[in-house]
């Protein structure tokens, strides 16, 4: 059904009942449709989350969390962190040495 703005304001309750019944209710300003009254449909609830939703993903090998061996520590550049490691001291070449002081 199509109603003018004046009719829609006057008979708004009836328009709502018609929309609830499933009828298409159009509000017109002159010859131009400006609004459509439709029944409210609540949004669908999202599916409940389930535990273990990521079980389809590849699993990591537990060995990657194992401690590194001393050889691996040295290979990866962490040899200075070993308990029996000597402190690392850079040696200076002759051209990088401190300038001589003249007395």
C-alpha cells in the first residue's frame, strides 16, 4: 500500500500493523516514494566459538623449543653467552690505535 506523508502520520499504527503482516508499505511525498516500512528482522546470532578451532592448522615440531647445543650457540653467534666463554675483546689494528701523545 502507498500512503501520503499526512496519511502515514495520521495512521502510523495501522501502517506498522500492515508491515508486521508482511505487506509492503510505501510513504510518498506527492508522486515520489520517500520511505518503505518493513518489519524488523533481528540479526542472526554468530555461531558459538568452539575450543580447538585451530586444529586444522599445521602443528609446530616440539623440538624447536629444545635448548641449543654449545656448537649451535657458537654457530648462531651466541657463543659469548656460554658459561665457559672468554670475554670477547676486539683487537685494534695499528692504523686504528690511539694517537701517540707528544711530550
